[in-house]
C-alpha cells in the first residue's frame, strides 16, 4: 500500500478474487505484520510498531475504506488443467 505521506508497506499472502473491483485486506494480515488496528468513532486507524498512525480509514456501508493506494502488484500466476 502507498500511504498518504508517500510511504509504502507491503502485506504478503493476499488472496486474488476474480471480478472484485476493490482490494480488501484483513485485520489479521495487518496484525501479522506487527501493526495495530483500532476502530473508534466510525474510523479505522492502522499504526506501526511505534504506535504512529500510518493510515486512517472511514466507515462506509459496513466496510472501512482506507486512504491508501495499492503499491506495485507482485503476484504469482497458477494454472490448473483438467
């Protein structure tokens, strides 16, 4: 993810969902990277190990939208033949 301040953080082992228009991440993926997640006042705050907020999301329709952009994607491709 590219943060609003231009910094980058990477979350590994994500799943690809064909047809999904937005990227989704899970709280467990974030905490596995030793970051913290807080939910308060309709906001989601992701902080680094030093408790510095690195990105904030706002609640929208039951989901939290982060103000971050996807970084350059690194993906493996697999093919299953029948």
